[in-house]
């Protein structure tokens, strides 16, 4: 059986993805990360569809880092689909988001 990464990082911003990946590497998790760039790709990965059809869907990531503001399918929809699926609902999801709004 092929090694399945422990962490799925769903992030469309290359800089944010790089910073997160660097922090995970520093923590010893760098070789256990898969990065996808939008919500549709995240769903394909999690449900073993499209370019990820070779995956065994039961081999779940141990944690998902999920950006909310994603192209194609937003993070809220990805989270909803994960929580609706019996195989995935127990996977911890860490929600990431950023804001360009100034502080008061």
C-alpha cells in the first residue's frame, strides 16, 4: 500500500501555502503534506475522484488545513461535504482564513 500523507493543505495562495508548508516542515511533518489549490481539487482528493481516483478514500488524512476563501468551491462547501460523509466526518479540520481589512 502506498504511503498516504497525514496532512491535507487546501490553500490557493502560493505564499500562504509555502509559509504553512515551511512551518509544518519545521515541525517534522514536511514529507507528510499534500497541497491542493482549490475547493474542487480538495473534494477530488478527499473523495478519490478525478486526478486522485487512484487513492483509496478510506485512507483519510489525519488533519485538513482548509482555507475558506477558495476558487471553484469555497471552503464552507468543502467542510459541509466532509461533515456529511460518514468516512470523513471524524477528520479534524483546521479552518484558515485571512482578511485584508484593517484593524480598528
